[in-house]
C-alpha cells in the first residue's frame, strides 16, 4: 500500500449496478453514450475489481448485491455474508442442531402446533435460496413437526421473470422428499418484499399468511394462470381446500420462521406480522438477524463488519457527508458503516426523497440531479474531508429489465457525473468511482429455448474502479489490477493520507 504524501479531500461515488462486460447483446452500458465515464476510464488510473462470489464473501459464482457490496466497500475486507454463514451451518449440520430451532420445533411437535415458513422461492441468492426451505422442512420432519406451511414469495427480479412455476414446483418436490409441508399462500415480492414503507402492499401478505384472507385458489397452477403482471406482482393468494376454506391460518401455539437470509426487504413484512400477531401466542424466528423494529430471535448471527471506513474517518476526525436517493440511502450509510446504525459526530446524512411514485422506466433520471446537487454542495465545504454518494439509476432502472430505459439511465448518470467532476476540480478534490456489483451490462439472458429474455438481475462481472486526481495531484498512472471491492476503503484512506484500518485486509489500488 503506497501512502500518498499529497493529502486532499475527495469524493467517493458508488455507481450502483455499474458492471463491466465486453460490448454485445444486452450490454446496455456499451450501447449508452457515456463520454464522461468512458473518458475518465481511458485517461485516469483505472482498473476492474471483483464484486461477486468469494471475492466479497459470497458463495463462489454468486452474483453481487448492494448490501454486501457496500459493506465490503466500507469494511475494507471481504465479509462472510449471511448466505455463506447459513450455508456453512447447513453443511456442518449446525443448523440441524441449532438450539433456537430445535427448541421451537420440539415445542411444536409436543403441542401440535404448525410451523409457517415465509421466504422468497428462488435461487437468485440475493435475498434467499429456495434450497434453504428444503433443509428447514427436512429438519422439521426429523423433529416430528407434523404440519409445516410454506408461504412462498415469488421472485421475477433476481431470476428471470415467469419462473415462479419452476420454483414452486421445486418446493412441492421438497414436500414429497421430506414427507412434510404444504403450500399455504403465494405472494409476489412486489407485495411481500416492499421496502418503500407502502404498508398497504405489506398488509395484503400479512392478512393472507396470518388470517387466510385474500384471493383464493386451489393450487399454484391456478394462481400463475392469472399472474398477468409477472412473478413480482402475483396477488397475495390463499390456497384453499375443496370446500373453499383456507388451508392454513396462524394459530396460538404455532411458530413462524422467516427464511430469507437478507433483511432489508423482508423486515417490513416481519414487523407487520409481529404487530398483527401481538396478542397471539406465536413464536416468531428468522433465519438470520433482521433489522426489524421488533426483536426477532435469529438462528444464524452475522459477521462482524466493524473497523471500516466510518471508524477510520471517526478516529482521524474526518467529516463525511453521505448522499443517496431513498432507494439506496441505507446502503451509503448503514451498510457502508458495516450494519452499524450508530451516527458518528463526524457524519452527516442527506436522503433525497421524492413524493411522487417512482416510475423508473418512464423517468430513468429518477432524482439524480438532486443527488448531484447535494454532492456538489458538500464538496464546496472545507470542513468535509469525504463526500460519499450512491448514484442509483443504473441498478434501479436496470432491475426493470427495460434495455432502452437503462441506456437512458446510464446516459443521464454520465451527465451528472460530469457535473460532480467539474465541482471536484473546482474544490480541489479527487474522485473515486466504483460499481457495487454488475447489472446493466447484462440486460438479457438466454431463456430455456435459447432465445434472449429480458434480465434485470445482478451479475458476477467485475466493476470499474477509477481515480480522478484533484488538479495537480500526483498519482501513479495506473491502478493495481486484480483487486476487489475490499480494496476501495484502503484506496480512499490512502488518498486522504491516512493508513488503512487495522482490521482491513484490502490494499490500496494506488
Ligand atoms: O432490489 C433488491 O433488493 C436487490 C435485488 O433483489 O438489489 P440490490 O442488492 O441492488 O438492492
Ligand atoms: Mn446495488
Ligand atoms: Mn440491485
């Protein structure tokens, strides 16, 4: 790690979903007209860094995601992500003997209560893995629990759309192989995993899961036949018996286990169900630790992510201003700080909100101009050592799967980056730009018949990392190749003229 003697304040821009791939079908970033981003990658020290799989603490071959991406950028080291910790407990047999789980299951077996499993049914591995339901069903059967209800959440965002039938079929196979379990409700993730605070969406799932109230269907085939808007927006539906009665409701003596390993979306549903069942005698658990208001016991704890950039800035008395739109505000604050909600005196947060409902395809610009305004304002302050911002468009619009809207999102981002670079030069600041995982560089995937289908999910591609020097700043003419997101915090600290944190295993790219 080379310490620059030339210490200057700077700006860290995380371009969400900004991955790298060779030009080709579906690469919206290669098609987009982005002269500023292309220009700095050619002119200034730049490289590609890994942002997926074991490089950032995910299982090998797993696409990157915003949580682990921002956590590793902040921590300056790979972190065992919750999905890895769960898989490790499964593989070691630890989950089977997990005392919180066995105590709950034994109480159900003794009292005749039912277990309700609530989770995203896909193998997208961003929020959940459907195979974890298989393990939980198998453990419940082994502990003598007779009734297990699966409340499946359909995806269509982390995996190709209209694949819910495939995954629900897998869940039905789990029932056959483990000898226990039935499907009780099916809800699209647009309802069940809303994180915008729209509790009307959440309530429809809570009523279906807890009270068996909502649209009715005899089997999941009937549900999918009516799923006109794709997997994300499948109406929360209750499965019924021949008489049209709901197969399951949550009763006293039952237990609910949330099976997503990622908290930031399912936590809204978990809190709503806890409130809804406050007067009931229902044990509620989660597979991993959730950031809910309610205190929900978790089966698998999370890795320690302390000692990162936020702690180093605080230790050196360096003020930072964090800026993002609401979709990515937690990422540039809470996750960048290692899932630590302590607000440090040297830290200021600017959350850009909008009162109109987001229309990402129609308005790929989102509110990025206001994000850039806030970055430029903070850059003008001499008491601010670091401005750290997330530019959300490329990922958030990328998730729509709409190639042309994503091209526009990238082009608009290019223009706003130009404004920020101009302000940085005027205020004597360097700028580090990095993606947190790939997305828009791959907007289509071959379907079962080989024909390209729209794909709005993340990728395992590396992401660009660029250092734009402050005017007159002396920097090496190239960045070290072969790095990962773990090397960003050490690079930022070196540019600030500070050493890496002792817990950081990443090394400066300079
Ligand atoms: O939107 C989300 O929750 C995930 C995709 O499911 O994306 P990101 O990791 O970028 O938040
Ligand atoms: Mn992201
Ligand atoms: Mn995303």
